[in-house]
C-alpha cells in the first residue's frame, strides 16, 4: 500500500494538536451526522425498491430488455 509519510509530517508540522475534550465532542457530532446520512440513504434505497425502481438502470433506460433478461452473474 502507498504510504504518505511526507503528507503526515507536513500536516503535523503545520497544525496544532486538538484538545481531547474538543476532539471527543467533534467525534460525537460527526457520528450523529453519519447516522443521519446512513438512515436517509437506507430510506431512499427502501423507497426505490418499494416503488418498483430497484433496477435503476432498466427503469431509466440505460439497460436494454435483452440485457435485463440475463440473470446476474452471467457475462
């Protein structure tokens, strides 16, 4: 894997450490934002499946009927 040690050293050299209590509060706020985004994405996927748009490529015309008739995993 590519390591960016030079980038880590550059960031550490030009920034100050964040206090532990502030970092914990930021982490808590970010986790709430992540939870809300994930819940909305799950709701959107469920909505698309229940309204019959589960195969979005076929619904919007990006996939032909011949391609749609091929079962998944067959190339």
